[in-house]
């Protein structure tokens, strides 16, 4: 008999849910990865085709984070140990 955890892993992988769960993990770890100061001023909203959409509170924050984009992408992917994020799009809402 197969262990339930292993059966769930196989189901998640075969059903295509693994990518969705990985993307949600990125959004979930955003605050932890970027730190308190940034997380108060920018929120990860969604991921589409490897592009993370982040809402900022001002154009100034959008510009500041744009300058840090490469580092943030690297840290997010390292945190979940997969290359999920290819780019970040910062928007002012």
C-alpha cells in the first residue's frame, strides 16, 4: 500500500497543480523575503507566465523596487528552491 503523502505528491504533479502551488508559495513568502519595510509598501498580487505582479503604494516605491528587481527575483526563487519567477512587474495602484 502506498503512503498517502506519496500518493498526494503524485496526484499534484500529474494534475498540474504543482505549478499553481509553487506560485502561491511565492506570494506567501513575499513578506518574509523582502522584509518588513518593503512589505509595508508593496504587495505581491499574482503570477502569470513567470511574471510576478507587485502593487506598490507610490511611484517612488515602484522605482526603488525596480532597481532591486534582480535581487528580489533571485531571493524568491532561492526561498522555494525552484525557478518560478522570471520577472517582476511593479505597478502603482
